[in-house]
C-alpha cells in the first residue's frame, strides 16, 4: 500500500468514525485494554475467578456502548458535562443525586449526564450479585462496570465539547479515543497499581471525572497543534497527536484499569467476601 493511499484511507476512516452515532471517546480497543489489565490489579483472593473469566470481561467490555442502540436512555450514563455547572471544581453540582435533582431539576441533571452516579449504582449491583452468588450475572456486571469506570477517566466524557464540535474540531472524539488507540496500542506500557478498597464508589467516580476534566483543554490544544501545516488528519497528524498526548492517554488507561479492579474488589468486600468459583 502506498503512503498516499494509506493517508487517504486513514482520512476516510476518521470521517466515518466522526459521523458514526456510536463514536464517543474511548473506543472498543481502550475498553478491552482496561478490562484486561484490571484483572492484573486484583489480590489473590479474587484474582482466580476474574482471571478465569478474563476473555469474557474483554469480549463484553463494550456491551454498554451497544446498549445505546436499543435504549435511548443509555447514552446519558456514559458522560457528565461538568462545564454546564460553572467553573472547576463545579461546586454548584451536589454529588448526592437526590440533592442534585432538588437543586437543579431532573431535566438538566439527566441531559448533562449521569456517569458518576451510574458507576455507584453498578458497583452496588455487582455487590448484590456477588452476595447472592449469581456468578454469571456478576461477570456481566463486572464487564459493564469496567466500561463505565473507564469512561470516568476519559476527559471527553466530562465536557459538552466532547467531539471538538464547539471549537471547530469535529471528530476529536474518534481521533483521540479510537484511531489513536488502534494505531499506537502496541506502544502502550501497562503497569496499573494494585486494587484497593473504595470507601464511597459514587464519590470516587466524581473524583475521577474531575481529574479527567482538567485535561480537556490539553487534548483540544494537542489536536489543534498536531494539525498545523497539514491539509487533513493524516498519518503525520496522528504521529504528532500521539507525541503531544500519548503519555497522558496511557496514564489514564492505567488509572482506569486500577480503578476498575478496585471497584470489582470493593464489590466483593462489600458482599461479605464470598467464596468465588473457579470459573
């Protein structure tokens, strides 16, 4: 394949992803990587069960994205437009869901996204499934929970400028979360920290989205800088973009893997440390 043809195909793929209704920041590759490496963070007490089901967790890492096609309410569970709540650290937004609705109204709260609260809800669901020894359900919930946890570590899930559309950079979501991941995943170094107990699953998710939100401007700027002097988002752009933002992306994926493992571990602890099956 010639370099010119490669650039043409890359540009066409970027356009396709940018116009796809399912393209939304972290893509399939990133979510599979997070669930895979989350297993490595777990302590011996539960690692055997999750390691035995590693392929299931990887294969179902993107189920929540697929659910959007059948459930029109699913999308709002993947993001939170923090910039709709004033300035960082967005003190206008209560972290308690009931208080947030009472203060700001159910309509705005739902439109601006439910991600941290949904992580808290799924953490409880996984806890209940483990407590009831519903192992198949627990596997499904763990895979989905890993997806939502990874979303909390994606800056573009924390801003209303999620696709660069507000700054004239439409398609940013696919360029950052899909194309960059697919092109450079072979260079990623994963060394996630060990899983730890999370005291408050919902508040921990809020901490994650707040931290990720501090990187929105850097991603927007990196995308703009990488395109300078180029006519389209070609291979040269992608190489520049990765140079600008790649180390951050790898760091957030590592943090997401550590967090996903921590949520799985916390659910097991809160369920009373049930004896897990071999598979």
